[in-house]
């Protein structure tokens, strides 16, 4: 075989897995388009908030803390704030408790984010345990590690066919055909498509579109130190980004795997929900885009060997948590692939395993 491990997908999941595996065997990573992290990974809101998500996701995010806080320059302080109208108190309290945010007064909140509308905002909670992720620095760090340890990373290499050959696989691309002992499916929204190409039963992943708008800093203010803002129930969110503000309607529109683009009507509705809670109207958009957040049927990532095919490994369904869970998720994947002892609790490994769907 040409390789011990062949990874399909050059997002954060695939690249971080390549870095972790590169010291354990011959690794090839294939990415269909010219750049790594072009699709979902390149369109992330990029926040590390380790208590955000379902239990297994939180466990991976918590286990990633040591890596994040030791990686120079990857994290920078951001914080997060949840705001709600009076009638949304129950949802607000559930969000605040679930993510360990402390209630604060509207006066205190307006001292931090002065555009909050006193006529509509009735409840506010704040936390400082959230950080911006420099996604490019994180991704390129993993890519450098992978290459330095001998991994081969090919872009512009869409997979056109996959065949089981003896004890391994043959993967065909326009850049050549490659043999591998183990096939790792880290293809994001295309995870079930890749599985079907390999003759593996799909698990039922659903890509969900999420749109984003970039607007000028409200009122021309310095927003660099504002926290990330969430509407209660995650009906919208906003985050400072390089002097501007990105605002999302936080929609989850089922989609097919493709190069996603924003829906104008959905953006308008989300921006209206944001505007209702602030005093500064949105007068223009600087840009807009969308990404696909791909979930398994139970919205928990899938990390492990396929139940029926032991040479096929799933690393998919990260949803909106791919960057914040990548350090631990990739290490777990490498441990399972090499038979090493994992630091992740056995019950979490079981919750992530594809065997839960059988």
C-alpha cells in the first residue's frame, strides 16, 4: 500500500487528524478544492466556549483546553453575552445556566455594549470563559506539523472513485490513484457521499446552512472589546471581527452538500431580530456568506471505525463545534486508529462511536 492512512477532507478535522497521525505511519490527505478549510471550516464564527454543545461535544472541547491555552496566539479574550426580551426569560435562564453565564444588570451591560436597547432588552448574562480562535493559525499549525512529520497533503484532488482492494483501498483522483490500508472519512458535508462511494452504509448526516452578514461597526464605535452577543435561544448572534461586526440569523436550513451561499431573506430576518435589541440600525452590508454545519442524527460527532468495515474510519458530524473540539477530537481519532490509550472517558468514546447507530 502507498499509505497507512488516507484522509478525505481538508477542513480542520482532517488536517488536525493528519498532524496527529503523521508520526505513526504514512499519511495522505486529499482536499477537493485548491485551499484547505474552504467550506465549513473557513466560514466559522471561531469561538472557543468549552461549555457550548451537547455532553460529548463539551467533553471534547474541555479536553482541548490544554492545547488551546498552550498554543501561542491561537486564543484571544472575547467573552460572551446573552440578551433577551422580558417574555423570553425561561429560555434566557436555561441558556445562562447551561453555559455558566452570570446575570448582570442592563446598566452594567450597556457599559460594555452601549448599543443595547433599554426598551427591548430585559435580561442579560455575561461570562469571560470564551475566546476568539485564530482559525488560520490553528489550521496552519496542524498542517505544518503534519508535513514536518512526513504527511502528504494534496489540494485540487477530488475523489472520483473508491474501491476495496484486498486488505485496503484504492482511491482515484485527477492527481493519481492511491492505495491505503485505512480510509478516514473527514469530508464534512460530503461524509455520506464518500461513504457511499466506498460501499459503506451512510449514517444519515444532514448539512445545515448558516448565513452570515458583515456590517460596519455600529455607530462607528470601537467594538474590539465587545463580547460575542447571543439572542436567547440562539435566534441570532453577533461578533466583532477586524473592526466590523458579523451578524448571523443562526438558521439551520437542511441542505445538500455544496458551496453554500447566504439566503437574502433569511439574512434580512436575522438582522431584524438583531436590530430589535440594539439602538443602531443596520444601514449596509459589507459582505455576506454561508457555511454548512453538518450533524449526525443525534447531533453528536461520529469518531470511530465503521461497524461493518474495520478499515473505514468516521471523523465527521462536528456541526458548529469543529474548531473548538479539534485538538481533542483529532487526538482521540489518532488513538483509536493506532490502538493507543485515550485520555477521553470510555463513556464519551462510546457516545461518539458509529456503533451507537446499529
